[in-house]
C-alpha cells in the first residue's frame, strides 16, 4: 500500500513537472507574441504619425495645385487676348509712327 502511494506521488510529481514545462512554454510563447505585438504597434504608430503629417500637409498642397491650375487656366484663356492686344498695340504704334512722319501728298490734300 505504501509502495502504491509512493508511486502515485512520484507520478504526480512527474505530471506536475510536465505541467510546469507546458506552462513555461506557454508563458514564453506569450512573451514572444507580446514583443511581436509591441513591435507591430510601434510600426503602426510610426505609420499613423506619417499619415497624420501627410494629411496635415494636404490642404496646403491642394491649395498650391489649385492655384497653379488656375494660373495655367488663366494663361491659356488670356493667350488669344494677349495675341490680339499685341496686334492692336502694333497697329497703334504704326499709327503713331505714321503721325510723326511728314505728311504725304494724300494726307496734305
């Protein structure tokens, strides 16, 4: 009977040691996963900070692009007027230069 009790206690100790090893493995695995999770969270924080800074810069960039597109649009729209006004200024300067020239026979009569 005593031998049987000793065997049961020995088996219990073996089971306890196995359970302790299993628990140690589980705790180690949880620690590794926790460290991996912390790294991933840190990476996500970095990405979020970058995203936030890019989002904060976005209104200024949009404003610059809209302003540039507006300037480009106006430049294209004003090109025919500039060409037309350039032709008018040339005809006005021709008229001015002809008015300072001595009168021709057709102008004097």
